[in-house]
C-alpha cells in the first residue's frame, strides 16, 4: 500500500484519483540550461512524503538537491553544480576538485580518495608511466554516467522509484573500473537506498578506494545542531595540535564562523547486530534530522568534516573504505583493496530523513543503544588506526 497525505492507497485508488502517480510522486528526466550548470542531465525524484531530491547523471549520479517539505537538507556550496566539462581535476596542485564540490553527496574514488598522492603504477606494465599523480578525492565525482534506466516499479500495491547507471573510469595502460549505481525510494517514504558495485573490467590488477562525501547544510545545520554516532573512540583529528583553539568540538555545532579552518575527525564507530552503522545530524529546534546508515564490513572507517566558514557552512558525514592516512599508507599497511579482472566490491547504504521530533528521538535512541558516544566535546585522539582485515 502507498502512504500519501495521511491515508493509505491501493494502486487502483491512485489511478482512480488521478489516472496515475505523477501528481504526487515520480522520477523525471530534465536538463539544466543556464550558467555553469548548463548541459547537466538531472533526474528529479519526488517520493510523495514531502521528500524531493535530484540526481546529477553527468556527475557520477550523485545526489545534488535534497529537501523535505521545503526544508533543505543537502549542502549548496558557492561552486554550484558545475558541468563536468568545466572540471579541473589536475588543477591548482590537485585541489581543483573543490571547484566542483557541492551537493548532498559527492562520490570519491574509484582508485583514490583523500589528499594528493603520487603512487607507483607497476601493475599497469607501462614503462613511461611509472607513477600516477592523484588529485584530491579521485576522478569519479565528475565522470558522466551512462543512464541505463529510470522510472517507477509496482510490486502489488507498493511502488518504488528508481534509477540505474554506469560510471566508467578508464585509461589506456591504466585502470578500467566501472561503478554500477542504483538509487531507489519507496513512494510515501523518507528513505533513499543507494546500491553501488565497483567492478574491475580491465585485466590489470587495480587499486580501489571509495568514500562518500555526504554534506548536510542549513537549516539542519545551525547553531545547536548535534552530531550523533556510536563512537567507540576518536582516532584522529587534523587539528589535534590546536585542538580547542577554534572552540568547536565534535558534538555540538555553532553558527557560521569567520576565518574558520576546516576540522576533520576520524572516529571508530560501532556497528549494530546487523552490521549497520547509523550516523546523524539533528536539529532539535526544528525537529529535523538526516541519518546515514552504512555497513561496517563495507565502510570500516568514518570521518566527520566540519566546514563552518561563513558562506560555505556544512557538516560532512564520510564513510570510507580506508583510514584517513591516505593512498600510500593503505598500500604500506596492506589495507589497499586490489581488484583483478571481474572482481568487485558492493556498497549498500541508506539516507534517511528524520522529519519530526519523534523520528529524531528514535534515531538518537537507536544510536545510543549501539554505543554511547563520548560526553566531552574534545575526546583525546588515540592514534589507534585498527588494522583493516580481509584486503
């Protein structure tokens, strides 16, 4: 049954009322046509619950806009949703990625994440290319997808909106990786399901690293917003040398700040009995929140990104395949994922809108039921980067 407008409908009821579903929910293909966004293909999803989000087909099928009953969830940075033809991956010493950095979600990978690294490329058996110089967070986020399908699917009286596509990152004498992405939401609900598979289609042994840069903006993020996670320990903080200098800890967020330097933390998070790790940003004043649920066996690491600078105000939830130590460290520690031809890794995640105080309370109870997070804003980083097994 479909839940809409506080009432339960069968498929027959929906069709009797309006001939179809499109008055209330649906997924629609469109194209942006102005400014630096010009040319981007986009899918607009409306779930019927008040949730609307957009998927940028030409930017790795990442989620751009996200709002619930007119209240924004996703971050809009000043860089906007720049068309991938304008991307400058190698620009500015590897930091050109930031000129395309915006939206609820930006995919990082497929063979590199985190800061710039120059790494050996012996596995590609090509003498003139002895190393690869990777820029910030990899190439995937500005690669256009091949859209393979989208629409609505009925299972009896339940309806699901969906889209699928393939993102290919490849080079002669280099990697040939494919990301197969499916985005789905049941009509009448507030839960986006993201299913990814990264496959090596090439015949070279190829490294794989993966991260979601999930960015929550105003009004969920405002003074007094709270970061909730089952934190067993804080492993690392980029600003440990001046830990309290900016007066911002990991739990409670302030209003936008002038001259704020980003703060990044790596927390060791605990999974529930099903292997899931929920992390949320909640706003008690609004009775509104956003929760990300990932699997510990797929994303063993988690970062918290605080960009509280005025004009760029965002909080990042970042599930990752690897520690914040980077590409070279992953190789040295034996924690790099190596894929041979046909091998793959799967990632199954959920993005959940917490639309009211009751949902916020339930999410907090779930998280605290897994593990109570540190009750100090400045937990001492342990430096304990636990060995990632099975690589």
